[in-house]
């Protein structure tokens, strides 16, 4: 496996996903600090006991993985770049996708699907979310359609740390693999 795509494989281990398989593409955006933000999936609604801030954190997590899917399928990382800090392992896919794009490589069938998001803790401007997700099997293909690399489907269980930016949006800052 080529080193750059080893990072993409690692990134797929970090990925969470398209919210709930609703069939519609979630839209990314800045999350307001003052009002609840709906989940990026019409089929997944916060329970009545979820606070507006918890809903914002969940929406930020789901938005990240929806944009990871979009970036992998289109090579457009412009939104994905804004959803995590450059020091977070969740930023690695940006570098990998951008490098592959320069070589004319893309992953048109890669999808990340969030199975669950549990907000474990929110303290001031920080949050911790436990996430279960799956990534589809996919190929990395070159300009002529030749398969450069293939990845098997897998499931992952992570804790994600987030921080609220000065603008009010929640940004991923760290990942802990809970599967060891």
C-alpha cells in the first residue's frame, strides 16, 4: 500500500459518517452557539433530553463525516479543512485527499456513515463525543479509472474531542480509538 494511501486508510479509521442513511446529502455550515442545530440527517433527531449545545456538538460531528465523504468523492476539501484543527488526526484526510488530487486520484465510492453519537461531556467551550461509524469498501482510482488501492469496509468506535471556536462553531481537536 502506498504511504499516502496508508494515511487515507488511517483516516478512514477516524471517520464517522453520513448521518443515518437518510438518502439526502447533509449540508455543512457554521454552527450557532445560541440555538439548537438539527442533525445532518432527517432520520435522526435528538431526544427531548438533549440540550441545544449537545445538539450542536452532534451536528458538528455528523457534518465533519458528511464532508469527509464529500471530499473523498470529489477531491474538494475546502469545507473539510474548516471542521478540525490542523493538529487533529481528523485533519489528515485533508492532506491525503489533496495529495491524491494532485496525482489525479479520487475515491468516488467512499462513504462514512455515523451509526451513533453520544455526547459524554461538555464543559465550557470543550466537548467529548463517543462515536460509532462505518466506512464503506472503496477503491482509489486514477485519472484513467485504474484502481490504485482498495480498502475493505470496517466499523470503528472513537471518542472525539471538540472545542467551540470564537465564531461559535464546534471544531474537532483530537481522536481516541476506543477499540485499541
